[in-house]
C-alpha cells in the first residue's frame, strides 16, 4: 500500500487543525452566550466557580488558537482564510477592534 503522500498528510493536518480550532471557538462562544443568559440569583456558588474555571480554560484555548493562527500553523495551506480567522479571534480575546498585524 505505501505511505500517504506529503500532500494528503498536509490536507489531513489542515482538516484536523481547522476542526479543533473551530471546536474551541464554538465552545468558547457557546459558553459565553449560555452563561450570559443565566440568572445568577438562581445559580449556586459552586456552579459559578465551575463556570469561571471552564471559561478560563476556554479563553486560554482561544488565545492559544489565535496565536497558532497568527503564525499559520493551524492550516498552513490556507493563509488567506487563517489571516481572517486570526483577526476575528484576536478581536474576541481582546473584546475590541484590532488593526492587522504586520506578521499576519
């Protein structure tokens, strides 16, 4: 049979990189929207502490995902798409508009 070609391995890497990055971003956004809709008077202190820990974990994941996108390691074969996603995700982590980086 042989080994997969370099091109097919790169395609598989791009697919996994984008899938994992997308999952992190969706979980981050979903948890943000879900937690903002809660009535804190009806939630226990333990649940709030757990939510803070989960959001901290997801925000760190979003930051790392953004960093990897800026350097182009999420999907090396799609630099244009990754540039746009990196700018979007950077705006999410900073909660304010950003200007494009020289390195992107």
